[in-house]
C-alpha cells in the first residue's frame, strides 16, 4: 500500500500499526538492495504498540500515525549508532537523542523502523561507496541507486516503506530519487534544522524526503515544517533552461522533460525557454565550498586513521587539503553574486523545469558512461540549487518502455532561505512557489496523459 492507503487503513482501524510494522520488519530482513544498515525490531515494535494504544484511546496524530519510515545513517536516531557508512565510525555509540527532523517525524506519529544506507559520510552521488558495500537499485540489482541518500531511496522504491528521511548537499535526495523512480524533495535551505545530522557542508546541507509519491512526501514535509498547503489556483510561468549546461544525451531523459513540459502547458501553465547567465560560474563554486568544508570536518581523522576511510572518499577529501582560504572565500562571494543575479534575471519566472540527472542508473563501479565521469554527471544538474538554496523536487513522469527510470526536476525560483529577509523578485506571482506548490505540480505530472 502507498502512504495514503496505509494511513486510511490505520486510521480506520482496518490495520493495526503493530501488524504494519511487523510486515515492514519482515520486508527489511529480506532486503536485497543493501538499503538497510541497522534494524532494531524490538524498538520498532515498542513504538508501534504505543501508537496503537493511542489510536485505541481515540488519539491520532495525523497521516503518519503508525507508519514505518527509514532514516539515513548520518542522521541521529536515539538508541541507534550513527555510523555514516564508514569504518571511521564503526564503534560509534548509540545516539542519546533524536535529530530535530527525526523528533518531528516521531511527534507526527511515524515509526522509525531502521537506519538506511548512505554513501560514506554522504560524500558521493553514486551510493556504491560505504563500509557496508554498495546499495543496489531495486530496478536492477547490478546498478547504482544514486547517492548519498541511497538506502532511503532504495527502500522506498523497493516497496519496503512509503517514506524515507535523507539529506541533500548537491544531489543526495534528488539523484537517487531519479535513478530509483520515486519522488525526492529538497526543501529550501535552512527550513528544516540540521541539528543531529553529521555535516558534509554546513552551507549546502539540506534535510529532505524521498517517497513513493507526492502525497507521501507532502505528509512528511508537513510533519517536518508544520507548513500546511494553501489553496492557490494560478497560472505559473515555467522556465526551461536552454543553456548548453542543461543538455542531456539520453533520449529517455530528454523525452521525460518534454513530456513534463507538455503536461504543464496542457494544465494551463506557460512554458518558455530561459537562460541562466553565470550558471557555469555558479557550478564551479561547488567543489571549493563543499570540499573545503568537508575537509575541515575530517582533517583530524584523515591525519590519524586514513586507512579507515574508503579509498575514494579519502582521495576526494584530501584533494581539498591544500586549498587556500582565498579560494573558499572567493567561491562563496561568487556564489552569492551569481545567485542574486539569477534571482533578478528570472523575474517573472516561477518554476524551472530541468532533467534531474544527465544519466540513468549505471552499473555499480562503472566510473564513466556516455563519455562522462559518472560522479560529476550525477551532481551537475542538481547542485546549482543547493548553492542558491531554492526548493527543488525530482519526479518521474513515466517509465521509459522497458528501461530504467528517468527523473525531471522542478525548482521554485528565488525563494529565500528560511529565516532570510533577502530582498528581490521571487517570480511572476505575488508569492514565490514553495514546496507545496512544487508537490502539486508533481501530482499533476503523475496523472495519466490525455
């Protein structure tokens, strides 16, 4: 059952949270995707029984009440170790408190049933580098899930759970969502606190969600933020970037974006080509910013126990060891300048429509595909919106015939970071397009084509 069906069944009493969680635990024990890295059945069942008792007393917390979810293993869950996919953390003690995001999902009634696989320290877009080995794509077990929220996407795509919690620093929710054929939301920067999350890049890290459909992601988003959807019936201006930066060679991905554009236009929205001046300059700031911040976090361990890292992770971290401070500061200044320029340039545009990735799921361990370095390619089309902080969601439009999933990305233009009082244009309407409206567009794209 999807989350809507589960929620209805639990709320009506047709399905007990206890029975639901028992079934989920059995599915997770039979996990073929290496999606799950820590499972505590006793704790999960205790949670389910408490929530069943609340229902018996006439108390229901909302659509997540009694629903099992998984949490990426860089996010603290009380009573469970946070190992971050690394032998560096193999002796990590059990967390004494939940991360803020986990606490909010628990308060909404979710059952935290397992910790899910992560690319080591969340520093990679493929999901095939971790102490636990590679996560495997449910659509083809010999292919990558994408990363770094690899296990959350795989667990949802495999039908183990309807919703997973993850993080996104450059692509880590949206890329695995695209490669596994599910919905992945990166809210605007700072909207969900990262307290209790092991950092990769404090200025680019976002908490996000992956779900079987937009309804599941919306339920999780409301639980995380308290933000209820507002009724808005308006025509949006959808910009399709035409810069060479956004071109993809995979016809299935290009066709998915074309189909999304047709459906948006058929729904009454205005779709037009746009350019994004400075996009290459903006993208070039990602490596010095994220690399510099990540190396600073890991410098001590790298000096003391480099052998405990996966070799490719250590190599990537050490690449920033000698980066001068001026490179980092220059990158941050360029980032702010270009992001502000894009917001101004896109006055009158509400949403951007792009591919999520230029590649579909590649074989595990394959470094190059279609003449492109896989790691760089999987980051390329999503990372600009970690640098701007704008909300973005990835969704499949349809399944290519007999092929692997292809994702399209919808981005809310110019919405400032949570708590920001930044001035500037935020799109054609009087209100910028936020997470709820993006999810409404996703719901529309999932309707059968006419």
